[in-house]
C-alpha cells in the first residue's frame, strides 16, 4: 500500500455545494460565502464548486468553541 502524499486526492470524496449545505444545516449561500472568502477550500469544476468531505470536517472541527 502506497503512502498518502500531501497532494493526493485519490481517496477524497467531493461534495457539491448543496451537499455541504445539507450536511452543515446552512443555506447554499452561506457555503458560497465560505468558499469565496477562502474559509472553506474548494475546487472549481466548470461553473460549479466541489468541496472535499475532509475539508468540511476540518472546518467544522476548527469552528467549535466552548461557551460559558
């Protein structure tokens, strides 16, 4: 089994903006804002964007905060 290199996307699962919005329970416009601001990395495919599932999970992990 080959070692995974930093740029290796062979095992990445790509999600559409609508799928990301559904997973995060936000609107598609919110996801577009995150992509355009650079907070959520995305790949442009034609006129649409794809976001890796790993990037969504990393964004959510970094967004947690403790209240109180």
